[in-house]
C-alpha cells in the first residue's frame, strides 16, 4: 500500500514505542522502502501539550509528500492531526474544511466521552489566535490550561481526561 500510494513520509501519532510488537516492523518497513518515519505523539483523551503540537507542526513542515498520518484506530488522533495540518496551511479561513474531518461520514469519527474535546480544537484556535498563524500561536499563546479553561467555559469540561 505504501509503495502503491507513493507515500514519502509516515507520521506515527502513537509516538515512539520500541517495546510494542508493531513499532519495529513499522519502522523497518519504512526504512526498507525509503520512507521517512516520524514519531509525533498525540493523546486522544488528554489535551495536547505545547511540545506535542510543535513536534507535529515541525513534522509537517519538514515532511516529504505524500504523507500518511496514522495512529491506532485512525479516527480521533488522525482527525486532530488532519485538522492541524489544514489549519497550518489555511489558517482560520479553512475552518469549514477543517471541521469536516470530525464528521461520522465518511471519516467514521465517533469519539468516546473523553475524546470529544478533539473536535473543538479548531474553534479554540479560531477564538484565540488574534491574527497569529498556527505555528506562532502554538509557540506564543497555546497552553493546555488555556484550552481547558476555554472548554470549561463552554460546559465541555468532561470531554477529556487529565
């Protein structure tokens, strides 16, 4: 599949997991095929730390295309990562396009109770970016605590786990 799609970079949202049975075969396959493999961990149930977002943005900005973004189930973290990719390219002008990634069809995005914060991340960026592009906003403004307050103010305080 990777060769047929001419994938140049795989971004693994599960992070580095050398003790897991899937991790080394995945890296070895990428190496064998000449595909760049980047570990950029995101959690689906916890609000992202600043460094997680920075790491993902660095991965996008340095990746050869086409890019395959993958996690375990392919719905929650990949929806967030896709939204971040689009926000990085289009900013808030692409918000309508970004929010499509959180639909059940065709993306099969059906988040659990503590994954519902994910679909609110783009609107949080839109409400708080003050004209900044995503990379600058992550570095200068974003904190998980600020996102938590934003969610709580909207009665969404039960949509993640600490």
